[in-house]
C-alpha cells in the first residue's frame, strides 16, 4: 500500500470523473528538485517511484534521489521501478505461464489456496515468434497458415486457453494477429492506466517491460518501456520491481522536415549511425525539438524500434498532439484519449513546440531536411550507405576482406551464378547484386505502413 509520505497525492478531473494523481509539481514546490526541467522519461520514472512508495520495497529516499536527478552526473545508485504492465512474446511467454501453473501446484501441495497465484499487473502474451509460414504466394495463405499452426500446436493452445481463463490479469493474443510490437502499439497500449485505490481510482502513466529487445517500439507513443529477460518479466508480473541504475539521458534534437521521397527508414538509418558514433549503450535517448511535430507516429515508432541497434535502453518520444491523434485513429475510446490528454498536461508530460528544452546529460542534433535516401549494410544497420553510392560500395564490398563491410570473394567468384526454383515455380538465374522480393518479417519495417509500401 502506498504511504504517500511526501503528500503528493491529489485528485483531478479526468473528464469522466475524479481520479487520484501523484503530482510531480508538488515535489518541486517542496524544493526536492527542478522537476519541470527533467527529461520526460525521467519524470515518468519519478512518478512510478513516487506512486509506489511503500516504505518497504520503494522508500522515500528513492523518490528524493530521483527527484534530484543531476544531468551532468546522475547518481550512481539503483532505483526500484515497477512497470504498469508486461508484454510477452510466445517463446518466453509460454514458459512463464508454465511457471505460474507450477506455483499453483506447489501452493496446493502446501495446503494453500492456488487461486492466490496470479499476475499482479496486466500481462499480454502475443503469439508471433513461433509461427511458421508453410503456405505463401496465395490469397488464402494467411488463413491456411493459421489453420496449420493450430493443428501443429494444439496442446499448447489448449494450455494457453486454460491459462487465460485460470489467471487474473492475463490475456493471450492469438497467432495471425500481427507482430507483438505492432499489436502493442495499435491495440494494447493505453497511454494512461487507472486502477482502484482507497475507494477511488488512481491514474498513472502506461509503462512496461517486454520479453523482446524491440519492445522499445512503444517509446514512439510516449510510453516508457524496454526489453528484459524472462526471469525479470516474471518478477514484474508478480509485483517485484526492476532495480536499475539512475540513467543518463541523451537528448536528440530534431528540426526541419524530411524532403519528399525520403522515408522513415532513411531517417532511422541516419539516427542509428549518429547514435552509434555518439555511444549511448545503457542510456536513455529522448527526442525533442520542433521536428517532432513534422513526424507521424509510425515514423517515430520506426526509430524507437531500433533502440537495440543504436544501443540505448530507450529511444523515447514524449506524448504530444500526434500521440493523441494516433490513439484516435486506432480506435481508442474518446474517454481514454481525453484521459491521456488531461493527465499528461496536468503532470507536465505533454510536449508542444513551445515546451522548454529539458536538461540532458548530453545532446546531438539533426536537421531532417539533410537526411538522404539510404540503405543499411552491407551487414550492419549502422553502416549506412547513401543510395547514390550503392553500386560502388556493393561492388567494393564483394572483394573486401571478410568483416562488417566485406565478403572476401575472390575475383573468379564474382561471375558465378545460381538457379533457384521457389515453390515449384519456373527457375530464376541469380548473380551477385540480383534484387529479389521476399516476405517482410522485420518488426522495424512493419512498424510503418509507408515503408512497407
């Protein structure tokens, strides 16, 4: 139970009634730190620590420590962070459900009530990683692959159906619904959650951990979240915090707008290259500046998705008008959109072009108008190649020594050709540099409809 030692709990009007809120500005009024100038991502962590302060797992000193976040030299201390929810992909999610079932069995053997074993926070398991493609090149391929999947793994789906009925706060998204990160972005994410507290409800930011490194895609919607291992995810499911060092936050200022014909992929490859050169491993990256207002939310999600490739814990975009528009476009209720808008504005978590720049540990900047069409590669996304240089660089890479930018082919191997016969279709002869079409299974590409087209 929350102690509210700092007296930050108050009420505010959600538009659909009153809710409790743990006010961040109360901490600044009480002289605990310059809360209004903190990066948005740090404010969200601070709210979670403030709201969960119980004097046992989360203490008042944890709140004070984070409220005094020093951009130049963040404290070399751990803070306990309790995310609002957990998202699982099936490779790690199914074992987690098995563990919960085993805990219930153990509780029953000890004479206790097995019904007490439940996730404490909402958990969504999205089945996507293990799905195979058996049928392709046909209009009914999606439906047929789904049928084969259920036939092939019937026992697993019976078990998951049992789990969904047996456990509180647990739901399963079936195969053929989409990649976990896209399902999270389009359907599951709320922006702001509510839960019962002391006879009322409390509103708080949507935060999460997920069992996939590209969980960071959700950062494009103004939601703090990143990938963790299965054991960490299970701990959060059962109410335990993640202990993390107080992070450094690198601010990435975006100005201008992309030229016609330049895509989100081109921008993402440029951002990845710049951040790899900067060095952001283990740090938060937070995007700011007037250029954000020129970016669609799918464009932001594409950049956020690539957090693991540029090495950051997160690539965070604060909530703004585009975030609200995306919630509307994807069918969220007017009441939820109103709650997100009112809550984020009340807490100083809503960005506009007039918002003063937060204070960051370090910064870098990019004029979107300078981004040029690019390709990744030949092997790593940070080795960006300008589209105009593609032919020259590719030809050079063929004979370069084997490494990130070379394939080490001998001169006599450059003229070799091969024939393929896909799915019984007429054969095609390929040589080095042939361009082929393949299934788009990258969760980065599928984060953005314009890039897929």
